[in-house]
C-alpha cells in the first residue's frame, strides 16, 4: 500500500514559465456592452415616462373637449326644445285669435236664445276644441278693475262701490296659460266723488245739533227750565 504523506496538498498544474499570480483564478471583467446596458435602460425608462406623461396630458385635453361638447349639445337641445314650444304657442295663439270673433258671435247668440239645433252642436264643439288648445275665458261683473287684463270702454260713477269696479262685461277676455291674447272689454264704475265727505259733514252737523241741544238743555236748567204756558 502506498501511504499518503500528510501536509502536502495537490496544486493545480501551472504551466512552465508562469508566475504564481497566473495560477489564481481571475474574475471576468464586464464587456463594454454589459457596462452600457444599465445606462441604456435608464434612458429608455425616462423616455417611456415622458411619453406616458404626454399621453396623459392629451387624454385630459380630449376629455375636457368631450365634456365641453356634451354641455354645448345639452344647451342646444334645451334651446331647440324651448324654441319649439314657443313657436307652437305662438301658432296656437294666432289661430285662436282669428277665432275670437266667431266665439263672440256664439256668445251673443247664446244670450239672445238663438243657439239652437245643429248650430248649437257645432258651436259647443268649437268651444270644446278651443278649450282643449288652452283657451280660457275671463272677465266677470263685480270684480275689481285691473288695467293689465281689462280694457275700460265705458266709465261712470256709483255710490255703492268702494273702488274702480267692472260693472258690465262688453266682451270677455281670453288667455292661453299666463299669456293674455285679448283683454276683457268692460264698463267700469268709480266711487261717487264727494260721497264720503258728504257723510262726514252730515255726521258733523248731527254732532253739532246734538251739542246745541245739550247746550240748550243746560241753559234751560240753569234758568229754572222753560216757562210753562
């Protein structure tokens, strides 16, 4: 058997003429491409971040433009709807205004008892259609005079009214909703001029007479009363 001599380790073969440093393993130095790779990745990431910021900015601008267009479109729809309703109301008002003389004739015929037979049915149908289109009649005797809805054609004085009052409806007024298409033509009466002062003067005279009578009674008492005949 061959005995191993302790204390001797095996060493790698070293070529002849090589120094001891050559026998030690050397760490591999990075290549130029590997050294430039981290710098290239950093520049690429910076470029991607810049592009992402630009995309976000463009997206925000497009979103703002879309919201503005939606708001403008909603305003346009509301304006068109409002104009459509206004045109419809004007058209209906013009049509009903042309029918007012016919309605006046129907009203006079009804007052004189001439609304009979087929004419009555036609007249009532016309009034029903006008009411469905929003036509409303107004004006009643005894209501206060309002210059915004009444047109005074006759004027008089009356002792039994306390303010300017419609005492007769010569032609009824008509409105559509809040829009007056014809005021009510009425005869008005105002309080009698001087009526209130006259009542006050009469009261003063009564008071004066009462005072005089009281004074006369007091004088009679002081003088021992009136002489008996």
